[in-house]
């Protein structure tokens, strides 16, 4: 099988199909595009999301915190706590573990989340460090926002710029491959994209504003997130790819590595759908709070389309994230 998360079709066939037991307290259970489980706690709900970090070497403590907290923020709320599990190979040092915890604590502090538990283990089952986190949040049931909540006619708004996480990982982990083809300033700018990985701020703002759906862009990049949002909502989507913001540093990295920036892991980007008449107000509020926001498309009743250079093509189901092509090519 290919490296990376399972394609949607395979998830449905071999994972979701095997989940048969049901509890009445579960309001949201596994499905395409829904990265959080939601449990009924009377007038409140408990929102949980879990994710591993497998595609990065540097800053994995930081990445691990943000990736799960971003999922919870996609439901429009501030995460409360996070559980963190570290599986480290046998050549790991005490200082390696310490650095992971320093980075994780710094990231958690920056978004007001407490690391409330987890597990740390040295094991020969892995050949490099793997971190898995579970983020937990609490929300009024009446304010739940789900990926599947998009409506036909909604405007699609994207925050920040494409491939934030992927460009940062490649710039840091493959610095010597880029050096000589990009100058140090460009590479360091890309590395610094990791300071933009959290979408908690925009998730909370959009939740309070009242949007119809949200989905953070992780594996599969911006196009993958757009497809998953449409799939979750059982609707179509049209995106103008030329409106998707992308930094010059990201373009340069992707050209050197021969990968597609729109399908490169993009933690730090939130995809939001909102009623057309409210879209500009949302964009202005986000930008007033220092969050770049761009209108990139609309939700359709059917068909998933990409507009580019005056042509319209069908949007394809997400495949292996472009980051894994880089990793596989440098083993």
C-alpha cells in the first residue's frame, strides 16, 4: 500500500465498514472529512480528535500539538487539553525526549492548551520518533460546527496560504537539498512558516461569527481539504486555484522538489464555508484580527471542479500527500 493516510474509498471499505457498535451518547462518529468525535454531555458536547506525526523529523513536538488542536478548533471552539504519546526508537537520547517536550509545551502554551497526560516509550517497533496526540474540547451543543454543514451556495473562504506545514518541514529537514537553489533568506522564511501552524484563533472567531462548516487542511493539502469538505457534506464544490494564496518560497520549494503545492500538507490553513451575504463580513473580521483570509470558491449542489487558466477540470479524490514523495525520494 502507498505511504500516507488511507484514501477515502479504502477507509470506507476496510475501516468504517467494520465499526458496527453504536452508543447513544455519540453524536458524531467516524466519516470522511469529520476529524472529530463528538460526545453528548447534556447541554454541552465533548469534542475529541487524534492524529500522529510521521512525516517530519524536526519540531515534531510542536507539530503534534497543533495538528490535533486544529481539528478541534474546526468545530469552532478552543481546545482545553491534549494527551501526548511518544514512541521513540532505541537510539533516542534523554535530550531528544526533553526537546520534544520543550517544543510541545511551548506550542501548547501559545494556544492556551494544557498537556494533561499521555505515554512515553522507547521501542524497536519504530525506526524514527512517532508522536500521537489527542485534543479535547468542550462546547455548547447548540453551537456545534461540523465539516458536513456546508450548504449549496456557500462561499468558500481559506485562511493564510497553501502548504504552510509542508514547505516548513521540507525547508528544515531538507535544507541542504535546497541550499544553492534558494538563498538563506528564502529558506529561513519557509522554516518560519511553522509559526503559523495553529488555526485555533480563526476557528474560534469563525465559530463565534456563525459559519456553516469548517475543515483544517492537513494531509492532501488545500485541494484535499476542499474535496473532503464537499464529500462530508455530500455536495459539489468549485475552486478557483488561481485565487489560492501561495508564497514565493513555497513555489520555489515545490519546483525544486517537483511536487504540487496544492496537495502538500497544509496545517495552518482553515477552510470555511459561509452564507454568501456574510462572506465579506467574515473576511474583514478575520483580517482585522490579523488572519489573512481569501475567497477561493463556492459550494455547488453537485460536481467537484477546479478552475485554472480559463479551463475547468474535475477535482480528484486526495491521494498520497506530496510530502511523502519527498521523503521516499531521500531515503
